[in-house]
């Protein structure tokens, strides 16, 4: 697979993931770290990152398997 084709597939996957994340509110899962102070809020979506990583790993595994 050539580099331009891989970039197009990765871009399409990110586009679909971004579109779906708008509707399922996956950015606020239990386990995500939120620290609120007086004038600052720190948000680290660790569980969301792990979930997205697992989904993308499965997608790329399937793409590689049927290549």
C-alpha cells in the first residue's frame, strides 16, 4: 500500500470517528480525569483514548487482514 493511499484511509477513519464522537458524547466517559481549580480546569480523557485506540487497532487489523 502506498503512502498517499494510507493517508487517505487514515483521514477517512479520523473523519468518521470525529463525526461519531459528536453524537455519542464519548469524551466524558467514567475514568476520564477532570481536575477543577478556582480559575483552571484540567481534562485528560484517558479512558476515551484507550477506547479509540482499541477501535482503531481493530479497524487497521481488519484492513491489513483483507489486503
